[in-house]
């Protein structure tokens, strides 16, 4: 094994974060013979360490360092210190994700062209398109073992799905199935098939669900070209007088400040921590933050239009049994402005356990209406609504200098206002979700406001023109040629689909590009 690498080794690629972007990038580069040091703020947990208990698991995996919120969005009122539920651990949010793996639709790569000028939105076309991404999507689907692709069968439908499917078909929906999931429906890639335990959000104890924690990371380490340092919180990225990144400073597990030199730095800390790090790396040469000549670092934060609908029935459903999100209706994902909004949305099965249901069904509300809903928990079915939200320049991550983390660094403040398009889409989605359950005899329906579980996108967006964004078509920052962004923060627009498959596909493509440019001595 070549690892560990010396702190003064300036030939290494330093990757910050080990989730869908950073974890995959680290492995892909290691497989190509590139020396990689991956720095992860959280600890290391494997399937045997995961806890099948919602609150305890949350305490083990979630990023619970302070953050602040502002804006008119519901989450700022109900969960002001938890703008999103992301994971602080090796593997990042691929530990907690549900596994839904969907390709963007062709038109979603060109939101500005397709939707036109939407008032109050800051839409932009991606500098890449569906045709360019097709081969990378195919590689990502093979890596993740996505069901319903390459002949892999779909997962079985649990009761929650059967209720969902029956209602969908009663409404005339046709694109209804148990989803394209990175959860094995049969043994694949040294991982067993799904055991239907139902704790997908708490880390898959069987390893049936793909996570970089126990696939890409150990495989990268096995090459001898990857060293992962966990409990290593990066404070800032350093640069020389020519403006080139030279390394990173980070706090190790003991809180001691360390410095790792680098040939290339790749930032993959999610759409909060990545812009926060670039802003915290301000210097006299980059007074507004690193890679921020456009002023776009932290801006255009997207979190998808979300919400849920639950319903109770006169018979037991026991929605918690089986794969959590193996069920999707895609008919509403199309772009059809006659519905009163641009873009589209997916409906996906969802179940929460009693503890989370108590916290999220009606935040802050008790009384008979709430308690009778929980009394009917066994007879409940549930779905999550997820659709394209509009990029807005004012929806942004900034530094809150009044609140610092355990290392004294200013924390991220997340400001978000719902766009009228988001509100119109959510109202339509609630109406359709309720109709699905009423079509199969629901006794009550509960449209539930958005909670912190979300997809965090934008904040370092990809753009053709350096004025309009932070990175180019390769995720390379416009301002600093050896600094890359490798996570969902590079998304130019959000599309309706769960983003992980696209993050993985972009990471595989980026690794190919970085390795090529390194061998040509271009970076």
C-alpha cells in the first residue's frame, strides 16, 4: 500500500468530502493510478455499525454542527438549525439516501431555453447535454447496479407501493413502477439483495444499497493510491501568488490544525459546505472568496420542490415494511406549462417511523387531529413529492459571522424563498397525491409541508460564461485552474429527478478529464 501520503507531498489530488461526488472521484482517480488524499469531516461507519433506530441513527450520522436559516421557506420556521438532513461520515449522504437513480430528461439540461424567461428566476442552460452525458450515465448505472437497467429486475412492491400503484392507475397514470433504484433486487457486485428491512435512511445494514462508504472508498484504498483521513474538517484552501491552489488546512480528530499540500484540490462537501469553504478561503487576492470573481459562489441554491402526502385507510398498510422509496409515478415529470408552472415533479413512495412521523407530520402541532393520525399509523400510506425548483440568485448560502462551529469558523446561513413556480407546482402535486389516495378509499389525507430531508443543489453552478457561474463544463473553477467542484453544488439547474445518479456520472466523467489533463501536464 502506497498510502499514507506525506503532508508535504504536492503531487497528490486532495478531495474534500467522500459522498456521491468525492467518494466516486477518489476511487476513479485511484484506479487510474493517481495519488489521492480524501479528507472527510465525519467518522467512519460500516453496515455493522448502522443503527436501525431513527433518532439514534440521526445522532450517529447526521451533520449536526450549527447552521442558521433565513427566508420565507417552511423549514426556516420549523427546523431553523437544520436546513437539510445531510450526513457527516465517510460515504457522505450516500449512507442516508433512498437509492432512487434517475437520469435527467433531455429538456432539463436546457432550462433557460426550454422554459424561457421565468420572472424572478435565474435560469441558465447547462454547458453539457443529454447526448454528452449518456455514456457517463451508463457507467454510473453499472457502478450503482441500478434496477430496471441493463436487464436488472425491479425491486418487489411493498404494501405502500401497492396502494400507491392502484391509486395511480385509477387516475390514468401509466409510468408507475418500483423505481430505478441503486438497491440490489438480486445479488450484484459482491453485495447481497435487499432484505426489505425498511431502514434505508439509517444506512443499509445489508450493503444491498450502494454507498461509497463500502464500495468505492475501500476499492480505492485497495489500489494503494487512496488515503482517507476521517474526522478531518477542512478550514480553508490555500493558494500561491499566481492564484493556484497549493493545499488545504484542516482540523484533525484532535482539533489540531494540519496542512496538506496538493497538486489539485476538489471540493465535494455538499451545497452548504462547499460554498462555505470557498467563502472561508478568502484572501487578499480573492477578497470575496476563492473562485468567486463572478459573485456566484453560494448563490442559486436549489433544494427541489418537496412535500409529502400521507393517507389513512380502513385496513392496515404497514408502510414501514420493505424498501422505503421503491415506488415512483413519473407522468407528472414532463414539462407542461398548461398545469400553471414550468418543469415537472415525481411522486415517490415514502414511509417514516413513528419517531420521525411525530416530528415531521405536523411540526409543532399537537391535539386530537395529530394524535388520531398517529393512532392510525398502521393503516397509513405515504408518498414524497419532488420536483424542479427555480434557481434564484437570492437563494443563497452565506457566512454567518455571528455563529461559529467548534473550530471557530463562521457557519453557513441558508437563505431560501419559495418561487411562485415552486408554490404552484406544490399545490398541484398535493392535489394529485390526495386524489391518488382518495381513488383507493382513503379515510383521511395529510398533505405535509416540506421537511429538512431534501436534495441540495446549485451554489457553485456550472456555466459556459465565467460571469454566470463558478465552474466550467468539467467542474473546474473558472478562476483557479487546479481547483474543481465535484458535488451537487455544480448543478446549473435542479431537474425533477433525484440527483445522485447525475452526481456520480459527473464524478466519473470528471475523473477521466482530470487524469487526462494531469498526464498532459496541463494541471
